[in-house]
C-alpha cells in the first residue's frame, strides 16, 4: 500500500467498533516479531523504548535518531505504523513532514500540560503539515492531564483531560490519548466528555483489560514501554539462570 492508503487503513482501525490493540515496538526485529502475528493490524512505536535503546531518558532522544528508527520500522513492514514523536520536537509541523517522508502514517504527540492554546497550536500545525502532503495522518493527541497532575484531585484531572481532548479534536486530531491507570468510572467519564471511540488508553499494570475498555467505548489501547520491559525482564532472568548453570529453554523460538 502507498503511504496515503496506509493512513486510511489506520484511520479505519480507529473508527471500527472493535478496540485497536497495538503492541509497541522499538526496532526492526521487535517489529517483525509482532507483525508476524496474524492478529496484528498496525504497529505503534514506543518512544520511551527507542530512547532507551540509544541510551537516552524518555523524551530526550534527538529528533534525527527517532525519525531514523521509526523510518526503519516502517520500512520493515507492510502494516501501517504510528509513531511516538514525543512533544513534536519544538516544530511539530516539520517533525510530521519528516515522519511522513519516513513512511509513518500516524503519531502520538504529547502536550506535557503546556498552556492549552499552545497545545492546540501544536495539533493544528501537525494537521496542516499532513494536509499539505495529501495524507490523512492519524493524530492520537496525548494529554498528560493524569501523568503530570501531581497531587491534584482526580475530578480536576478528568475535567482538564476533557477540555483538552475536545479542543484537540476540534483542531483536527483523530483521537485523544489519556495515559494513566484509568479505572472504569474514570474511563466512562472521559468517554462521555470527549466522545465514543475517541479515547486512547495505555495498558499499564493495574489497568482494565482491552475488552473492558472496548465495552466502555475506548478506541485504542497500547502498552508503551511495558513490552520492552517484559522482554528485558526475560533477558535478565535467563542471564541469571545461565550464571547459575542453567541452559537455554527448549521452548525458545528463532525469531531473529
């Protein structure tokens, strides 16, 4: 498929009645491992995991390294790829153009709880850049209303997320990503306030299942850095076993 066709395919997955489940990857081989599963319909990159791969803290990786890696990921699969592009790197419009040139057809871009007008302007710049390239870019606009909330009461974070989410959708975003461990009541309020099939969540420990979020009207669930952490846990565990005179498990698959 062309980049334009992949963008339309990704958009249709957000709009489908079934929740879009994306397993976050961070390089070519992790992407191939996930893409080989029949259930995989799209790939989402994990910015935190890519940063860690290059030795950077989350949100600190230079744009050129991020674009290079997500481009390699996009080139390794025929599936549509949506990328975590942090906060847009000070020029979200240009970052979007670079991502599109690399084969990326959707993105998460976070607001980091900057002033609402500033955050809306970022969304608008992304939408304009994509329109100028003739691509129906799928923006999953992220609000950090929960993860950067500090100790403010939950109802205030819900109200903030709803205000920001509505503004992002009005500015042209496809969906609103609200990371955090969201229980059923909070999720229900967010869906009521922002819209059915307009909310994206993250599957952190303690979160609901994908099926439970689907029943509440959520459009997408991703898993951020958790997939890499599961993999690294396996690496560390097998290393400890080998140091203790263990052997490579017979169930190990040749995925590389």
